[in-house]
C-alpha cells in the first residue's frame, strides 16, 4: 500500500510514567560515566582512605592489636569518635569534588557539543526531567564516594565496639548523612550548571574546580580588607568545614572572629544552588540560537 494511502492518527496506547523516562536518562548517564577507566581509577583511589580508617577502627576495637601497636603509648590516639569521622568525611567529600570535575562534563557537555539536546527534548520528556535524570546519575555516583563508605564505617564501629556505641553516637550518623547530602547536592548542581555553559570538557573540568577555590581567595581578601568575617561566606572549603564540624558536634580550632552562624551558611548554600539552577534553566533549551 502506498504511503499516502495510510491513515495517520494519534497514539492512544499506554504512556510510560514520567519517572521511568527520567530513569532512562539516569541509566544511560551512569553508563556513560562508568564507561571511562579514569572514572573507575578515581573511584578506587577515593576508597583507599576508607580502607585505612577501617583498619584503624579495627585496631581501636581489638585489645590485642592495640597492645601490640601502641605498646603503652597514649591509648587515646586511636579513639573512634566524632573527630575520627570528621576527618574521614572531609577526605571523602574533597575526593568527590575531583570526581565531579571529571564526570559532570561527560553527562551534559557531550549533548551540547553534538547538538543532541534538541533531539532529546523532542521526546516526551521535559527540561526538568532531562536535568533531573543527569542529576540523579551524578548524585548516585557521588553517594558511593561520600555517604555510603562513611555510614558503612559507622555501622562497623557500632558492631565492633565492645560497649554500646551506635546509640550513644547517633548524632555522628545523622551528621554524616546530612553533611554528605548537602555537599552532594551542591557539587551536582555546580557540575551540571558549569558544564552546560562550556562545550569543551577539559575546560569544564578546570572551571568546576576553580569555582570552588577562586571565590575562597576573593573571600579572604574581602575579610582582610574590610576586617569582617562575612567574607568567609565565599570560602566554600571554610564554610563546609564549619558546617561539618557543627553537624558532628566537633570543635577543632575555635576562632571566635571567624565563627559563622549555621543559618548564614545554609542561606549562602541555598543562594548558590538557586544561582546554578538559574544557569541550567537559561542554558538547557530545546533550540539553540546562532548569531552570525
């Protein structure tokens, strides 16, 4: 039968739910991320500190190992407390920044460089669904580096401790989860927003890292010139360390002239996330305007 003799009509069959469409993008995003050997290498290196801390926790809970290693020295040197988990949290979270700088451009830069975004958005998926799918892929990958190893170590400590430990230190688990979630959301939005504006993947990797540390220098200059503590709100490493310490109940190096309220830190993080969402909204479009 000739093509012009066919009667075309709208599709009336079963429509897949929105979450399954987002899941397709997340699944292919994860496949793209983990197809690189560099990603696997970075992920393996990021787990080495957790293994070291796991060995330290084993020694701290084993009387024979403590006796052989410490040999009468300070027995509190291997104390598994909030500070112990704070150090692990900081190491894993900064390792997540390096991984974000590598994998975030792979999720969205390739679509923009190959002009594939109009084709993807021509399917039954919205711009929000597209960004959500990429966000879930990045969020899941970073969770394997941050909250999963930290919480597994917490569970091991609760199991290996000769005294009831987990219930008495529940704040540590809550602080680890909350601190990791805030950091992962910030990194995911930062990586996607900056990658959406840079089509060259190598340049996007450098910009993501620079976006964290360059404002820190600017904030230090502002604080020194104006003699105010509020310039430290631009210092992402500083405010995140302050927030992690407060969440875990640790006070390592008190500086009364630099202490920032938790509300101010959270408002600053919220403002940064809203800015990155606005950048994504301006960049992720079904069409591209070329001026020339």
